[in-house]
C-alpha cells in the first residue's frame, strides 16, 4: 500500500529506490534475507501475525523482506496498489486462476498467447471444470461475442509471443467490466518501462520476471500486480496453501534488475527496430512481425499503448515453398549462428533466437499452432545489447546461403 507520507516520485526513481525499510545496519543496497522462519517477539504477537491482524513475517512460504521489496517496487512501477510474487510466470497464472475461478466458470483468452498458457487454461484447467474460449487477439468484436453469463476472467497478452500482436487494452477492459469479469494483461514483453495496463483499465497485470524484469537470464520469477484486496484476500491464501513461493535470492536478483529496466528496454528496443527494418528488406525474408514497423497491423495502437516504442522482441518468416522447406530453412538459419544464442528464453542482454513451432508452441496441436499463426518458417528474435552490425552479420550467415 502506498505511504501517503512519501513524496511522489518518477518511475525511474521508484525503480531504484522503492523497497522495504533499511535494517538497523543502514545498508544502501537492499539486503538479501535468507531465512525460512522468523523469531516472534511474543506468543500473542505471533498469533496476531499468523492470523493476519498484525504486520510481520512469520514463515518463509508466506513472505520475506527481500521478496516484499521486489513486490513493492514492481507494484510502484505498474501503478498498482499491491503485488504478489511467485516462483515463475506460469505459477503466477496458476495462482490467479486458482484464486478467481471454480468449476463452471469461463475464461476468454487470445489464441495467440504463449503456448504454455493456452495449455494450462485450455487443457489442464478444463479437467477441473473451468471452461475457456480462445479468440482472435486483435478482433474486439470476437472478444465481446465470446463473453458468456459465467465469464469471470479475460486474459490477454500484448504484444503476444511470438507474433507481437497487440490488443486494445482499454476496449477489452470495458468488455470485461460490462460483463462483471476481470481483465488480466500479461505485460512481459513491454514491461512497465513501456506499458502500464492498469492505467488503461486492466484489473491484474501478470509478469514472468524471468524475462526483462531480471534482464540477464539468471533466475525465474513471476508476479501479479492488482488491488490490495485482490492480492490479500484472493491470491495470498492460494500462495500460502499451494506454496508457489518466490525464493528470496531470486527476488533479490530481479529487484536489482528492475533498477536498469528502463535503460535496457530503450536500448534493446532501438536495436530491435533497426533489425526489423533490415530484415524487412531482406530478399529471403517473407514477413517481419514487429509493432515498431509501420507495416505492423496494430502499429498505431502499439505506439499509443507502448510509449511510442515497439519493444525488444520481433519475429520473422523465411521464404519457402512448403512447411517442410520452411522448417528446414529456419533450422539452417539457427544452426548457422556463431555469436547469438539459440535459446527459448527472452529478455536477456544477450540476443536469443528460437523456433517457436518446435519449442514454446511445440506442445500445441497443429490446428492450435495454425490458429496462433505459428508457422514452421517462423523465427523469434529477442534482441539484446550486442552491436547491431554483429547481430545482422550473424543472421546473414544463414540467410545468405539459401
């Protein structure tokens, strides 16, 4: 919860300064608290803390000062009342669904979302009676048409992985609220450095801190930013019971990563735009997906929602006569890399490339992949901080030999 006594600070300052109070030792860099339990001042105080009637840490699965610092900082960056963290981005989605949904409830999602998200909601939760509909990311009318009387949640990812499709957050928020549902936005690609979904009407912002919040590919983390009531009364009880707790060390790493989030996103986005422009003119590239390009179908919307920036992730399709040739050519480009990394993660300072059809979306059916637009010739590039000339030269090794 925001302290009314604190001065109003700019987002850049919050990224560096927002945290729990310093200890009695006066550390300047936030402390890493490695402990599974906490000594209580008295039996009565311990009882009040376990009951939630008094602030204070009780057990490592329930909370930790380092974890709390990360949560406070991310909430401040997103403009949210509160934040709750988890061990990974997918566990954050699971916590949200366990807290909000029950058998017979309905969820509306984009069919362009991350493959594991589609499987979790469409397949795994279906076993427990949760219904779901998957619609076009960019078709507002399709979202509206999918709403049912039992719809409790709408879940969007913008831009999407890997095609960078952008949805109209404000329009989806209106649809959700008119239906008595909540809107959650996965903000992993844009991050609060570029986009703040809650300012556009979203109720929940979901993060995989494994990506840009950390920024150097070191640890896994997840988080939900929302109202204090949702965090305290809906999500925290699930965390306490299910134990998808963020480790203090991981929280500390991502906490420090947030300090450079803005400058990393600006620098990596600038390289991504230049690379997308180069790929767009390449003779063996069929199509480039990047919101920063004027050719992107949602370019104007992306620029309005994402602070005039396209982000650091793009994807492109190699030219081919059929799916088999497309897959072979995509693999050839990836196997020819000598500098950049073939890795399914993203958000690193190192440029990472992946073949989504066989990795992040590999567990989906071919029909699901086709609906999501994840074709065999598609290559995703999460642009890092290497010199642009070196990134282009590394891609050119494979692209020049068709």
